[in-house]
């Protein structure tokens, strides 16, 4: 189960209230692994109170002395950061990289790392990340509370995983090769019907490709579309 | 600006910490309108502290005695609730109804209503909603803290609005009527080519409609597709 391979790692969280709220936040989205690196106060009555129904997640939290120890078993380490950061690691908004997180989490551990409340992740911490993500915000107030950031990322991952798991079961997306053969077939037929201008077929083809790429055809749908093209090419029955 | 037409309405919130955290949460996502219906403690030092950088939103919050007063100017009232509720009002997950919220908010006020921490919205409150939404959760821990629910919904709306605003500028989606005419045209041509079985054309047509609905065609693309169909119907050039 992909949810169980995701670890939420809080680096040096200073407010026990945030630790408890983070435990509850990941619990509400079906996750269960909380890791604390050098928490300032832990265990603490305030974190227990704020964890609400998810006390089990708080009590099961793994406590580490260093970030290295926390991520030792992870094949993918994702750092969370504000958007502005100018560094060489690629940075994407969280909803853009749910698919690659999902794919990694099917087989291996993935760590999502959150920095301390006031300073965020240090440059040293960031150097240990394979990838950085940010949460898109408004322009005036852009600083999310730590546990809120955990909640948003857990929500976005859960939502995407749900869709991807469903897709996994029911739709086998067509391969790039299959799509290429379909587009060639389409172009041939549209040249035959006279729809495409033989001296400049590319522009309309580009628009048609954009349309079909957006629809993300599965194998079956490519077969249907090619069946339609073939039915045109057969001798016309009058 | 659509963000400014959204109001986040908290009905009888009992914890001032949640009120402050909700102010910050909506602020981080570019929203600014907070409405409080009979808050138990307001104003309060704890709400000020938790509002962090978004104190302006907290101080500008409109305070009302009744929900009626709070939603008097709204053309669309969305209630937030747990998924299980069995009532006649339609209930969707929040990410499924961002588009209709966005469209309403372009011209009119939209209220998103959150019930008290322990009990949620009463049946009376729900009767005043045009629509109900829920946040998809895990199965074991499914109860989000009030301010966390505000954060997730504000995040999801901001994300969707951003995409829809971009789309607004560049793509004018085809109307239902245009799509219907396209599907009729498609069916006619596929009957002519012999691709569809005249005694049972519906099943394949349903699959083709699902494909094109997923792609969300704009006006221009519908014209291209109909141009293709017309090019088939012309006498064949040998």
C-alpha cells in the first residue's frame, strides 16, 4: 500500500502543538508514519492534546538525532520549501509531482521533509533532497503554519493517490509508440479526405495531438480510434 | 477577482485558536473574507496569536448573530460536512466542484460554511446550503480540525482558480449544445463508414463521448473535429 511507504519527517519542530496537529493531519489522510528529528519538546501534553483521535500516530512516531538517520531507508527524499528559493535542485508545486511520488511509493520508502517553524530547511538539509516541492500560496500572506503545510501536502497526496490507484486498476494508458502510430494513421487519412493541406499538414496535426494527449487515451481507446480510421479507408458501401 | 467573492463562514466556533488559524489559512491562499457567526470568544488573544501574519484578516472579520445574516448576500452557499451524511442535498468532494464555485465567484458572492468543532453543521444550517462538499479522508482517522478543513478547502480552491483563470484567458470551452451537435455529426458519419453497428450504435458512442468529454474541447477544436467529419462526407477525390 503506497500510503504506508510515505514518511512525514519534521526537522527540529519547536512547538509540541504543531507535532500533535501534524500527527492528526497525516492520520486524516490515511498516512501513519511520523518521524521527528531532534524535536524540542517531546513527548509533551500539548502534542497529545492536539493529536486528538490520532494519538497512536504520535506515540508511534520515530524519533531521530539526525536527518541522515531519519532518511536512511528512503529512496526518494522530498524537501518542502517556500517557492522563492533559488537553488539548483528542481522545485515543483506539490500537485505537479504527485505521480512520481506515487510511483516511488509503490515499492520504496519516500520521505517528505519539513523544516523548523521559523527558519525552514537549512541548505545542508536541502542538499540531501532529491527534489523540492512548494505549496502554491497567495501573494500577501504566503507563510503556512508547519502543521497546515503537513495537512495540505497529505491531502494532495491522498487525493492524487486515490485517483492514481483507481487509474492503475481500470485504465492502461497507451504507450508513446502506440500514440505515434495512431497519429501517423490519422494524418494519412486526413490527407486522403482532403482535410489536411498536403503542403502544410503539421499545424492542424499539432492541435489534434494536443487534444488527444490531453484526453490521455488508453489502449482500448486507441484501438477504437484506429478502427474508425480503418472504416474510412475501406471501399465505401453505397 | 474571484478570490474576493469567496467568504469563509465559521458557525459558532468555540476555540479562538481555530479562528486565528483559519484567518491565517485563508490568507495564505489569497482569500481575505472571514465571517464569524456567534463566535464563543472573540476577539481573543489566542486568535490574534494564531493568526500570525494574517492579523488584518482576523480584525476585518465580519461578526454576525445568525447564519441567515451571514449568507444574506450570497448567491451560492456551500456547506462543508463529513462524507457519511445522508441527506437530499447533493454532496461532492471539494475538488469536484471547484469549477462551479469558480464560475459563481466571477460575478457573485459565494459562502463556504463550516460548522462548530464538535457537532458540525446542524440540519437547519444544511437546509440553507445549495450544495454540500466533503474533504476526502482516510478511513481510520477521518475528523479534520476546523482550521485544517479551512486550510485544505482554501488550498484546493486557490489551486483550481489559478488553473481556471489561466484557462479562461486562452480557452473558451465548447457549450453542451455544441458538443451535442458534434456527437450527432460523429454518429452520422460513423454509421456511414460502417464503423458503428446501426442496430446498436450507443455503446461505442458512449465510449467516444467519454474520451472527448475528458479532453474538454474548446470552440476551435469542435470546429476542427466537425471539419474532419465534413471532409469525409464530401465526394471522394480519387
